[in-house]
C-alpha cells in the first residue's frame, strides 16, 4: 500500500485539519472534529446537514458553505457517523428555521440520522437519496443506494434554502430532485482502505465491475473491459430506461470520477454520454465533470442524469461557494 499518510489511525483527523486550514474563510471544525460547519451562518435559514463515511471526498464536507450545506458529519472511512455527531451539528447550525438532513440510502446512515432526528429535540426532517439504478438491494442497503445524485440534491436544495424556502417545501423539493435523478457506475480497479492495507475487492486486468457501489459493493455483473462508448451506452441505457425522460427533455449530466480516474478520461466519458443523449433526443444543458463522489483511489466513473425544469435550472445556476464547488460568487 502506497498512500500519503502518517498513520492509518489518524487519516481522517489530519485530513479534516487540513481541510479547515485550507478553507478557513468558509469552514470551521466542530468540537472533537465531530462535524464541519459553515463559518458564517445565515439567521432564519433552514439548516442543511449531511454526512456519511469518509473516503468519498469532497462529498460531504467539501460541499459545506454558501448555497449548499451548513454542516457535514464525517464518519471513519466507509463508516457511518454516529447520532451524537448529527445532534451536535444541528445544535451548532440551527438558527431557528429547522433542520433538513440529506441522507444517502445506506442502512447505517439512515439508522443513525433517524436516531439523531428523534433525539435532537428540535424540528428535523430528512430527504433520503437513492439514485443508483444498478441494483435494487446491495451489501449495505435495503433498496437502492444513494450515490453521486446526492450532490445534485444538496446543490439544488441548498440554493433554495439560501433563498429562504421553508423546511416543508425544502423536503418536497429534495424528494422531487431525487426522483428526477438516476446514476450508475463502473469500476476498473478497486480501492484500498488505509486501515485494511489491501484492495477491498479484486478485478483481473481485463475485467470491470458494471454497476459498482461507492464502497466497492458488487454491481450487476463482472464483464470484460470495453470501450468508453460501450460503457457509457450500457450505463445510460439503464439510467434512461428507469428515468424515462421524454424526448426533448433537458437534463443535467454529471460524469463523476471515483478517485483515480484522470480528467482526460472523464471528459472523454462526458463526450460519449452527450452523444448518446443527443441520439435519444435528450439535451444536456448543464454539465459537471470531475471527481466529486469518490471511493478513495478506485479507478472508474459514474454517470448521473437529472431531468431539469425551470426551477431546477435556476437552483443549479444559483451562486455557490464551497471548497469543492464555486460559481456565481
């Protein structure tokens, strides 16, 4: 194992310290590094909190700031944060308008965020993301996994919260964006969890895992390595069959790297995906390409399609200022 670490036991703590130092204009660390919070809160605004296991950076801490999250709770690598982290985060960032949790559909995350909402003694509602079309059930889920589409929910709901939308309406909006968003991924090489010191699954040189999860969970099947066009076609066929956007639909296209995939390959995949969408009579009018919902050093990518309307276009285009996303500010 070759990694830029000091000790497998201190990876998360030292990384959070570096994040907070590098983005001190945006972020603060909570006590005992239980959460990352927005430095300057906006009074009267609904507080948005998300979180999950580390190893998916910049999700979620990298999306804390103006126009997105007010706080993020990082668990250890691929391990859910604990309810006390969410409770303390809610106490720190709730300015009186209530709290919205945005939770990826993994059993540990859902259980711990639900416990926190019940124990916090304040008004909290949740949006659960489940955009992965690859499998209906997986290693850590009942139902579909929440993956890169979570970023889109956080961005659009974050923009609406910044504009003053109340809690109940934000919940409705988040559920609607989640319903209009689908994703699927492929792995070319596994990742290595620092504490384990070895890859968390194996792939032969000529194999790929189609429909892989962001923790390396099995996908639909293991198949021979194919061209970028063929990979994009298989993922988009699954996405479009499930999402069923009408011809003439406008969509947001997110091509997301899993941590070890260079941008030259991600933009190539974006080009392949756009041509497939064009052929289906669907127009990508918004794009995001890069490594945003990663799996440590896994090689591979996911494609996410989110159907747009006038409101969602306005919310996506709204200003955002976080460590990982910045525009319009």
